[in-house]
C-alpha cells in the first residue's frame, strides 16, 4: 500500500512537472528559448551534474550542442561535433541509452573518453526527441557523483518531456515558417490581403471542421474558375480517405469516406506523400491519368488542369488540397501554387495548433480528473495503511466508498473459498443475505475477475448474463473485483437507484484503484494475523527449546564428564596391569567421549547464541598477551612443515571488548588454519585504523588447501564444510565458523573470508 501511495504521489508529481514544462513551452516560439527552458527544467527536475541538448544537422552530419549545463552553470557557448556512435545508434533504434554503472565498458563501447579537467560520469541517460520519422536530437543527463542515478521512471518522464519539446519545436518551426511566408507575402500586395484574411479567420478557429470550412470557402472564392475544390485527409496506410470539404460548381458535397489502398489512384496520393511537393498538371492530362491512376467519373467532364498541395504536419503528409479545372489547360500558375501552398501551410499550422489546444484541454481535463482521483485514492490509502485490524479495515473501506461516490447502495463482499459462500461484511442502503457463488451480479464479477459497469437497461443485462435479481432494483451499477495474487477474493460495488448513467469510466478507474488498495490492505491484515499467530507459536517453540537445552546441558554433560573422569582413572591405574591393547582401547574411549563432549558444547553454544542468551562481558585489556596465548595454544596443532607467525603493530592501544569471546574466535580460526594447512605458513595479523567502519582488524592467513567459490559461499552456514570428502578427511561439525561469525557480530563486528583453491585462505 505504501508502494502504491508513493507511486501515486510520484505520478501526480510527474504530471505536474510535465504540465509546468508544457505550459512554459507554449509561451516560447523561439527555438533557442525552448532549448534553454527545457534544459534548465530538466536539470532542476533530475538534479543532474551535466545536461546537454543536441540537435542533428543531417546534411552536414553534425551534432549541434545547443544547450550545456555543467559545473553548476548554464554555458552559453555552443559546440558542433561530428556524429558519434551514440548518435548513430539513437538514429537507428530511436530508443533511450542508459549506463548505470561500469562506465569503462560504456566508454569503450561508444569510443568516448572523459574530457580533461572534468569529473567522469558515474551514470548517463540519453533520450532522443523529435516528431515524424526522423530524430531532431537528444537529451543527455550525467551524474558525476553516483551510480544507478537513473531508473525506468526517469526514462519515462524524460521521454514524455522529449515528446513535449518535439511538439513545441515543431510549433516553433511552423511559427517561423509562417512568419517567413508572411514576410514574403508582404512583397506581393495582391496575395497579402488574401492570406491575411485566411489567417485572421484561422486564428479565431479552434475547432477542426471550422478550419476546414474556412479554408475551403476562401480557396473557392480565390479560385472562382476552378470546377471543384476539395480538402482531403488521409491516413498513413491509405486505408481510408475523407473529403472533409468538397465543393463543385458552387455546390457543397459530402462524399462518403473512400479506401485508396490497392486502387490505381493510390499512385497519385503516394506521390504526394513521398515528394511532399505541390503537383501542377496543366496539360497532357491523359498521360497524367495513366501515370497516376486518375480517372474521369462517368457523366462528368474530363479535367484539363489540376493542382494538388500536400498538407504537411510535422514531417508527415496528413492530406491535400485539390483543385480541378475542366474548361482550359494551364489554369494554374506558379503564383497560384505559391499562394495555395501558403494557405495550405497556414491551415496546417492552424490544424496543429487546434490539435495541440484540444490535446491540452483534454490533458487538463484528464489531469483534473486524475488529481481528484489521486486525492481520493490518497485519502483511502493513508487510512488503510494505519489500520491493521480486518474488521475495522472493511468498515473504513465501505465508509470511504460512501463518501466518494455518494451512492444509494454500497457493499463490500468477500468470498469464503471453502464454503463457496459470498458474505457482505459491509453494506449500506440494502440488506444483503449470504449468497452461494453463482447467484447475482457479484458472482459474475468474482467468476470473470473483470469489472462490471451498467448504466442503463440493468434488467435486460442481468437476464443476458443469467444473473438473478436480488434486493432493490438499481438503475446504475458499478462493481469491481478485489484481487489478491491474481485471484478474486471479493467485490466492491456502488449503485444508484435514482438515475441511469450515474457512473463513468473515471468512476470505474477510481473504484478499481480503491479495490487494488483494498486487496493489498486485506491481504496485509490477513498476513498480520498470521504473523501474530506464527510469532506466538515461535515464541512457544523457542521457550520449549530453551528449556530443553537447559535440561540437556546438564543431562548430557554430567554422564560424559563422568565417563571421561573414570576412563582417566582406570587408564592411569591400569598402566602395567592391563595389556597394551586394552590401554589403547581406553584411550579411544576417552578420546571419543571428549570429542562427543566438544560436539555437545558446540551445539549448545550455537543454541545459546541463537536464543540470545550469550552475555557480553566487556573490559579494557591489552591485545598482545591474548594474541601470544592463542598462538602458543595453537602451536601444537600446526604441522612440522608449517610456520606459525604473528604480526602486530608496535603501538597497539588497549581495546574494550569481551576477551574470552575474541579468544574463542581466534583459537577456532587458528585451529581451522592448522587443520587445512600441510606446509607453508599461518600468519595472524593485527591492523588498527584500517577502515573507518572497522577500527580493529585481525586476520588469520594460511597457505592451505583453500576453497572454491561455491565452497566459499556456504562456509559460514551451519553444519557445512567444503564437501563430503573434506568432512571425511578433516572431521569437524561445521559449526565453528558459524559460531565465530555470530560472536564477532555480537561484539559489533563481523567475520569474512577470502580464498582461492590450492592457494590458501584469509579469515578476517
């Protein structure tokens, strides 16, 4: 639930960020201003050490770096560099490039290095931007202080900002183009009034069909001799074409949409899409018809002249303006083409602006709805997090549903998987009896695992679904499943008995989100109860284990000590009185008993540590005498071909810790080293102030048999040794190292190991 809340809050922040950037870009019509605005906003959002914005010049194969933020400042100087391997990969894939760590491999892959005098990047995120089929450029973020600085959420947010900037740049580019065209038309007084009147009309239009009508009427008035004027929109696959404005001989027509794909005229439209250029045919129409697959409709006059101007939005042809003249050849001049192209471009700008306006309005509306939804979800989530009791949790969910949806009927249903009965622990506005799975709309939702929204004709829909009528008849019904681990465990439902159409898609989304939180909260409450029960059982088991160990400590050690003691007495008095064979048997009895006692002591020590019954008796003492004692004690265990040494700093200060436990750890490590080292040396070293986290570091280094990586991974596991062969050859319980590690941690430190098979081991 916390994760969902955090994700919801983060999503709201992301939407707010995107909206703020988009709103700021709307006011910028200069490209460099857009680059600077977005670059600075990106740096602020991601707190990146270095931010660059690059624009591609494909003709020169140059990467123009138009924005640089580095070393805490916006650098005004712009750079131009040839295309890099990164640029070529972005152009080829169109996908972001991210390096979270191992920057050396990243630099080697893309043949780049660190600029002298600058800090090397620890994390890099590069996201392309652009509209249409060709990339405009890319954003680059670098963090010089940390690895893994960027994740998938950052990629998604930066891509959204990249898309927004691509649209803004396109609008700025179109604005620049419009300004240029307006400047050119100022030199053509005859065209100026026409273009101004068209654009004046377009400025006032934000509705798409209104733009089409305005342009179509203006073009028809400008070219009164044209037999027909059409504005045709097309899709990218030519599967559908719509004449959204068509006038012939002064009469308006509304033709049906047409399919162009696979038909002869597809060649004509494909030519416009491919060339993106105005096409004028003033003579030889028969030849043009054959080339482009055009034809004369039966009962109409054949065309003698025509002009078609593609309508380009971004880098894509969205349609074209098409004029025909059936009276004469050479009806259209280059000036006509220039004027019609200008009007069409103005219409493209207006259409894009209208689309952006409508899109912005849609986003604002969705954002408002989303914010309201997030607020409701946040309220529910915060309440659910604080309530671990299932009964209170259900009451809380139901009350929140009543407050949010203001519904006449509200219920929360839960399915008992054993009895297959549906019960209603929360209900408002109607009394619901328990149902067998299969009855009512609730069962349909549980069985399908899908939400159900019915805003009219509920009786008919219920009949179609085979669900029986239960309780009051509702006029609007919304129910969503509560899912846990892919299984539907219950249903949330709100209903209106007063009106149809009470709930919409936003209501469904909101209730689905609440159901998701409810499912997580109910599951957490169940797990909380199970955890409490498991803890109670574990506490009982731990108490029983502690009692058992306390009893076994006495019951096992006492007879073993007696066996060892009596065996020593018999062996001592039997010297000379019994055959050597019997005395050897007594030695074996004593050795086995002592070994068994050692095993029992080890197991009991481990149990005491795990039970938290080991006390730390700390005192200040000198370490060198303790080291000498441990080395002297371990010396008899060392093979004749092995040298046992110690290395201590001369000015070793006193330490404050548990002397006996350090001694136990060191004797165990030295014993292990002696056991597995047949020749070479064993060295015990002490370092002070080696690490800030470890002011005292004691190491036992040997040249023994060593371990493989697999053996090293489980060396501190209980009852584990290198392998079966090692256990057979060297003996032991596999508890010494686990106990030593837990003792080291008990003293506020740790025990680690490094090893290489055949070379030796270091325990530190």
